[in-house]
C-alpha cells in the first residue's frame, strides 16, 4: 500500500471514530453498545435510541455534509487561484449564500426549499462580487493574491452586515435565523438536510470527476491546455460545483467558516496535491473536523452549548494568522 | 511535418507576428532566435492556439490544427512554457503521469503501456530513481529535466519548448540541450526551441528560424542561415562567425578595449 493510500485509510478511520464519538457524546454520554443498538436493534421504548437516531444522527450528518463540502471547496479554490488563503468563507461564497437566504426569507417570505436555491444564487453572487472587486483593485497584477483575499473580506463584511440588518428589522423572526447565521449544526435544521443533501452529493461527485483536470490546472493554464484540458470549461464546472456544494451546506446550517481554509493545508502534506487523493482526503478530514468541533462545542462549556460555527471561527481565525505568517510574512513563502 | 502559414498575432493593437510562414522539418531540432519581443514565444503560443487574436493556418502532418480538439492536439504537440509552476508537495512521478491525460478515458487512468512510457521518459532524463521525490526538493537542472520528462511522456510527435535553459548555469544549459537534441535522434521527435543564446542555437540545433519585429528574416539549416549578414540584420550587431570543433561560434566584433573607449567617450 502506498503512503497516500495509507494516509487516506487513517483519515477514514479517524472520521469513523469521530462519527461514533459524536453520536455517543452530548448532554448525557451514551455508551457505545447503546449507539450500535440504536442502529441495529432499535427499541422505540428506549430514550437513548430515540436521542441517537432523531437528534444526534441528523446533527452528525449535518456536520459531515458541511465539513466535507467546505473542505473540498477550499481545496479546489486554493488550487485554482493558487492562493493559500482561498476558501468558501474567505471568497464571499458563504456570506453571499447567508445574505440571500436571510434576504429571501425576510423580503420574499421564501420557504425552506426556495431558501436553498437562494443560497446557491447568493453563493455565486458573493463569489462574483469578490472577483469583480479584486479585478477593480488590480488583482491581476498581484501575484501573491492578497487583493483577492482583501476583496473577499470586504464583500463578506458587507453581505453579513446586510444580513444582520435584515435580522434586526424584524425582532419577531430574529430567533429563527440568529443561531443559523453564525453557523449552527443543530438537529432542528434536519428538514433542511433532507432537502439539500443531494445537491451536496452531486457537487462532490462533480468535483471528484474533475479531479485530474483540476490537478493539471494547478500547473498553470497553458500547461494544462497543452496536455488537453479545456481551460475554460473545467474551472467553470468546478466553481459551479463549489458554489452548489457550499450553498447547500450554508442552506442547511448557516455559514460554517474556516474548515475550507484550514483542511487543505492539513491534507496536502499527508496525501499531496493530486486532487484524486486530496479531494477524498479533504472531504473525510473536513467531516472529521466538523464532527470533533461539534463535540467540543457541546462539551466545552457544558451545560451551555456553543454554536459549532462560532467555535470553528475561533479555531480558524488563529490558523488564518498562522497561514498569513507562513505564506506572506516569511521570506520565500510557499505557494498553495 | 509542422507548418505555419501566414500566421499573424497581436496583443491588443500591437501586432507581434506579421504573416509568418515557416516549415519545421520532422525529426530535427529547430531553434527560434531573435531579439526580445520579436515574436518567438508568440509563434509557439500561436501554434498551440493560445492566442485569441491570431490568424493564419497551422498544419500538422497535413492536418489543419483548428480542426483538432484540445485532446487530439495534445496527442500531436507537447508544449513546455517559459515559466512552469509546480505546486508544493507534487512528486516527480505524479507530474509525469499527468502528461498522459489526453489518452486517459474519462473514468479510467493510465494503461500498462502508459506506465511504461512514463518510466521510459524518466529514464531518458536520468531521473527514473527519483519518481517519489517532491518537485520542490529537486535542483534547478533536475526540475527542468522533470518538465522535459513530462513533455516526453505526452508521447507527441512535435515538442515546443519556450526558453528551456533560462535561469540555468552553463553546465545545465549544455546537458539540457544535449538531452533535447537526443530526443530528435533517439525518438525522432520534431523539436522547436526558443533560445536567446545564438551560440547555443548554433551548437545544438539542426535548423534555425531568425525573427525580427514579427517577421522571418531567414530560416534553414544552421550552417547556411547563421551568417554575419543575417546576424547584423536581426540583432543590429556586427559579429564574426567562425567554426570551432565542427560548430559555429558567434563573437561580436567589438573588443574589450573599444568598449572601454566607448564608455570613456560617453
């Protein structure tokens, strides 16, 4: 077995462990035998079985969905833009989706299904805004891509500010979205998961299918084109998949930040930059990171429960600083 | 046989190639030479179809390039750009394997024949035992060999290289160009190389195309094409061209003393 295949197996086992641990832990810890019994010998009279299947499993599946899609989005965006800070949260995709969902619900009174479409439209809108602002700011002439990231920060602040303004405008409905807008992995959003998980799976399948040409694009457009890659179609399809995937994750549990930024940096040293390995590894590792963050969010301040999105923002903000130091402030900083 | 007919290319309003027609003989090494901005790299990009503002006809083996799809073209022509970027953590073996993309089916990967070809490409450049090494850990010369291995693994009959010995010291320049010349002899590849150094072009290539301001001034075998008149016309520089060890050598006329005198007058 090659080192990369071995690393993938270890990440897979780690993710499985995190999944089981996530089901087992909570306000009350449920023993592992009860966790397995809930799946294979469900007893409707058993309260623990009920909690596992109807509260913790949806929550864990949401964490897997959001973590896998955000991480894969980060791998693709960092590869295509060759920017180590690119991710759905730093390039306006998450904030665009969040703004459109809140605006759609407040202004047009959109139902849950339509909010999913709004999230995807918003994800595309946010990303296009960031690219446009970066171009206006002369991003083409900036080889280190800082203008792209600064444009992402600007657009994200603006869109989240607008979303918050909508929330403040109607205090009666504020509680519906107040938790969601900070990224909240919670079983109350299970209906959203039921609607939108197929879109996430479709996006992941699309990205896995494009893995080889995406890897070639990391060598530069001319090199990729000379080997036979359609350098117009492949990035557009890949970005569409990222927008759909991230949009579906935001539609379910709000903008879960920084998994997409951090995970690519963790998986690259383990499995390399070939997307055929990096994408599955990122999906698994992203899921694992969200599952563990969810456990921590529930346990760290018990009996109070922290929103997973807030915890991930705290961890991600620190890692963001480390990446900036390593890639931008160190002499001879590496590229993504 | 690769042929460019009346190729014109522009960046915005600036015309870089003006009705260039040139034929590249098969299994020979052709060097494109000329001053900076004369259109050498642009000619390679036009052949690859990278420039939107480009007209004229490119024929490969009598077939019109514009009728070939991107993958079909990749099976006929391989291209090594002037600056090649390789992400950190990519290994040499992975890089070479990517060259087979145009032959892979959508779902499948490399065949056994492909794998043999990748190994043979690495053997040719002398890096067969380094396949597991990260590209970022290779020396400048090794890295350039790795890119040549990728181009070779593409298994195309024509190879275009844009300044493959830039940023390399003299020893590596010679070893890389020896390797490139070897491709025309051992594998019967048609290789077209952009070179800045006229002495390197005269030493290693079979044919030379001399360009100035987007036009072909002279083209043909090295011995008949590189002469004082053509060099003066292309580079605005008078020079001696003489033979040493069976190779042409180019030496500008001005001695060091006359250069110093010019400097003192200025």
